[in-house]
C-alpha cells in the first residue's frame, strides 16, 4: 500500500532535545562549582537517568513538571556531592530551565523534511509529555503549519507505546495503519509502539546504536531530505515533484539482534 501519512516523534526526532540539554548542562557546570568539578559526560549521563525516571512519574500524573525538575536537580546535586548550602535545587532547576529554553532548536534537517512532505502527504506528531511544553517546542521550531495533527499523551490520556495513541493519530489524519509510517528515535516507545499499532516503523538512529531488530529500517540523519524521501517512497517520481527527487541509499540492517530497552 502506498504511503500517504508520516508520523513523527517530537523529542530527539524533530526537536533536538539532547543538544539543548547538553548545552544547558554545560551552562550549569560553568555556573555551579559542585557540578563543574565532575566530568561533563558523567553529569549528562546521571541527568539523563534522573530525567527518564522522573518523567515517567510526570506522565503518570504523580509529579508536576516543575516539581519533577526540582527533584531532578536535588538528586543530581546530591550525586555530585553537594551540600545544601552549596547550591539550592530550586535555583539550579530555574537556571537549567532558562538555559534550556535559550538553546531550543530543531534537529538538523527536520524543518526541511517537513517542508518537503507538506502538501504531498499527511504529517503528524505523536509525543509523550505535557501538552503546553510540546506545543511550545512545535511553535518555536516553526513546525506547526507543516503538521496536520499533533497527538500529545497528556491530552490523549494514553502514552506511547500504547497502540491507542497511534490510533488517535490515524483517526485525526483519516488514514489507515497500513498506509502510514512512524519515524522516531526511541525503540521502546516509537518503534515497538508503532509495530503494535500495525504501523511501519523507521528508526531514527542518530547515535549509531546496535539495532534490537535489524529487519527495521534505519535512518541516521534527516539530511539530505532526499535520502529520507527515498526511504519513504520507493517510486518517488510518481508521488513527489522533481524538486524533491531522492538521491542516496537506504540505510537498512539485515539480520536480527538481541532485544534492547
């Protein structure tokens, strides 16, 4: 069946959350000595672990975003060996948030890819987070006019990898699972979730990680957009204008490997 719709994850697929986070943490390490005395990679790794753990509580409605952020930095400061008088978790959390906002930007090539798809097929975002945060990111990056549907877990009442959130996106677009592709960076939520919903997944593997299932198509960049289009459309001339004809080769794996979480 021909592809008539593409769904995207938001964070680290269209919006460059990882780059924004690294930049904001670098700002904190320069400002707060308790964090600056640790290697950047160690701070980033522990911050990521805490963010993922507390984000699950936010999605479950157990913590507010603001409370989770303060708690994240309370734990990060404790990990760094800080004392209560060295830095206030509330102050560090506020400084992080301010820095994070200043570094907001799309993943390289994301805007160009959406522009290439706009008006040719349906496009949508399926994302896990609070609605206000995700809509601000979409607006800041200029994605809004290029998307036909935005499905956010807080509003949907269900989160990836639950197939129901993908069904909501299909309903919003008026498309069937068999004619839709999902592009995302997170295997457990984006790839496994799309598969459970009957949607063909494409793994956005920017870091070159080992594939949990090498039958799943991979892309490693959104640039050039023509390469991504060649993955989506086996016969691009029949669906796209000459301006968007694909070049390059498909990055696809060949054999299964162990499950990854």
